[in-house]
């Protein structure tokens, strides 16, 4: 595991525990080079699930990419990182429960918007503005009105 501070690949595990209802393992590591500590998570490797993009291309489902998109929408908002991880975990479980090998990016986007709408209206609007690709301010205003009505 590469240290996020100095890039060294020599570290030791100082603490390891089950996390997120036993679905992952949280490990605290200490870099042997710079002595900084950092956290890593191990997940069970999911069965291959492909996301069908809007252009018809396919790519493997990536929790990190999903978390990244949600995190960007929640930038500078008072939302704990743990809550974002919970949303990603819930969406991943919902996708897995469908039992399908492929899922549309539109369905994933709608799942994200449902969670963000409950969590934080500003984060929801940020995500919706990118996801829905508003063409003009009237579409944007219509979405805002739907939130507050």
C-alpha cells in the first residue's frame, strides 16, 4: 500500500477491525518511511457488474468513482464523510439486490439523487445540475421549485 503522504510502499498495520456491518475491514497503517498514519478499507470483490453509460459504452462498476461524484457534490457542505460512505454502501447493496450483471448509469444517477435530496438540498442541486445537464436557467429553476414545493 502506497503512503498517501510520501509515496513509500513500506507500512505496517497498527489496527484492524471489522467495519460497516462486517462488509469491510478498516485498517490503520503507519508508513515506515515518514511515520504518518492513514486508513485503508478492504471490501469483498464484487461479481463483475457493468455500468451502461449514456453513449452505450460499458465500464465496470466502480465504488470509488461513485463516491468521488457524490463527494464533489457535497464539497464545502456540513456532511460527514461517513455519511457519504453509507450512501455508496446503500447504493451498492441496492444494485446488488437487483441481481443483474448490467445497470444503466441513469438508474445509478437517480439512486444518488434520491439519497442526496434527503441528505442535503445544495448537494442535490449540484449533482442534479451535472447529471441532468440543464440546457438553460428555466430547467434549473424548475428543478429548484420542485425541491421547495
